[in-house]
């Protein structure tokens, strides 16, 4: 996590999903994560309306051997089809 200073805070409001890029900090035991934002932002309103959120941290750059390029044999995912 130390190599990934940004995360995406995933929230929802009125059945609409939202993603917010945030810079974050975490406790040594990884039980707490914090980020700063003004109290009047949409992300705060969304978290107050629905406490079910996700924080997505992309650490693929720290593990290049685990990453691979898509091959011709991979199935294509089409959203909204």
C-alpha cells in the first residue's frame, strides 16, 4: 500500500454508483484508513446516506510479474450490450 498513494473511494447514492480518487493514509495495523476532504463534498454526502463503501487500491505496479497483457484467447467483456 505504501507504493500506491491514491485509491478510489466507491460510494452510491440513489442507486447511482460513484468513484472518487483520494489520497489516503492508513494505520500501522491496517485497521484504519483516512483521507481528507471538505465536509460539504458529494463523497461525504454519499457516505452519510449509505455507509456501504469500498476503497479500491491498485497495486499492480508493485507486482509487475503478476500483470499480463490480454491475449487473443481472452474473452472480451462488453458493458452495456
